[in-house]
C-alpha cells in the first residue's frame, strides 16, 4: 500500500525586525555638555532670579569673562585633537601683555605693541613646536617648562610692576571697546570660533590634525606629515595665547605678568568638557565654546549665590566631574 508524501509545511513568516526608536538611536552622551549647560542655566535662572542673574548686564559679563578663555580654547582644541597638550598658554598671555604694553610705552605706537605681542607668541610657538615635533620631547614637559620660563621672564622684565597702556586705539581694538551694543570681546570670540570650526571640520588641515591625533602611524602611511601638523598646532596655540594676552591688556588697560595665570587649566577643562578626547583624534570647536561658557556660568552663579571661594572650588569641581562623566567616552 503506497503512502502519499506530505510536503513539509512552510516555515512561519519571520517577524519583522524591530527598528530602534529615535530615542534609542541617539547617543545622548554626544550632547551631554549642551544638556548640562541648559540644565545649569535654568537652575541658576530659577534660584538666582532675585540676584540679577538674568539681567542683560550680568549675561554680558559672563560673555566678557569667558571670551578670552573661549578664544584660547579654540586653539587648544587643535592641540588636544592632535594628541598634544599646551600648559604654557596662560604664561604666554601674560608675557605677551607686558611685551605689548612696554612696546607701546616706548614708541607710542599701537602697531609696535601688536607686533611685539605677536612676536612673543611666534617665538614661544617655534620653540615648543620644534622640541615636540622634531626632537620628540613630550609636549607636557616642554610646555610645563615654558610655563615657568614665560612667567618668570614677564615678571623679571617688569620688575613685578604693572605696565599701563594709555593708547586708546589699542585698548579699543583689543577688548576695551564696543561695536554698537556688542562688546568687542564678543566679536573676537565669534571670529575665532567661526574660523576654528571651519578649519577643523571643512579643510584638509583639520582632517590631518584629527588623523594625526587618532593614529599617527596610519596617518603617516596615508601621506600626512605628522611632524609638520604637530609643529603647526603648537605654533597656533602660542600665537592665539599671545593674542589673548593683548586682549587682557586692552581690556584692563595694562600689561601684567599675572594676566593669564591659571588659564591653562580652565582652557583645557573647557576643551575636554566640550567633547574633545584627551587622547586625540576627535575635536569640537563649538563644544569647546560651550564648555568655556559653562565654566563661566558656574563661576558667575556661585558668586551670585554668595558662596565663599572654598565652597565655589568644591562645587565647581564636582560639576565638572559630573559633566565629564556624562560626556561621550571617546
């Protein structure tokens, strides 16, 4: 008796793959600095409204107080993205401010002051860049030594005395003047951020900086001159620090060796908070700007809250630790 073969039953249709929702697709760690900025701003606006936090004058003060840090942070973004560090920016700013002030006092010409300030940045940048790029000395050690050299030199040539700047043109251009209702320092910041963002994201040089920091050996195999890139970013950092020193001098109408003291820590913190990896390979100029503004916002809010210096240091440190922990791990 023959048996009829029963065809195997077709397997059930596979369930359609579940597409992740929009919230699952977004890595919120990429935006931690922006979220943190908004949250802290809202909290200060609520609790410090009666202390004048939201007044236009106070908000402009935050911009003015953070502008010079923001400008240096733009250049530091390139340095750290290339897997280097520059600890000398604060001292270079101080040395540049006194060089500009002394040149103006000697010649009465603002142009000579500007040239003297830029010469400081070029000289320091060439030394730093050459030692790091061509002799292979770690940038941490080179710039740590330069921090002491620049600070000591600025103090020595001024005999610890402030150098007044009486040239109205210099003071107006470098931070002391306004363009209509807009503070001059804000214009400097916008120009620096726009140039930095375009160069890092849209140019061959920017791509080479990221490649050098991401994988130096691979970058060299693809034809990137990593030594030239390293030299260039160190040079840019020092020149921008020199410009920052002249902005201090113009805004405060004097050159002092103390200008810029400790700024290197604020600048590096702003860059890291903004999402640039301390190990190189990634960078965000806009993020560095927001990181700088966040630090200025915290400083301003804590002062308005009436906290003493020690309490401000503790809370500022805790906020920065939390922000870094929530930021994207590169």
